[in-house]
């Protein structure tokens, strides 16, 4: 049975905006850390858009 991803376009956007607001770089690793869970394979395509 497939699990539902905790990473959505909305969570990625919110994490990136929070990092920008704090003056921190928006990288794959920093966004994943900000979200707190998930996988790079799910995150990367969402962050690129």
C-alpha cells in the first residue's frame, strides 16, 4: 500500500518562503530540513517548479 507524501507543492513553497524570509539559502537540503520529513526524490521536482 502506497503512503501519502507529506511533501506537497504548498509545503515546498512555504518552506522556501520561510528560508528566504530568514535570509537563508534555498537548497534541496535546507528545504527538506525545514519541512522536517520526506524524500529528495519527491522534493527536487517540486522545488524546481
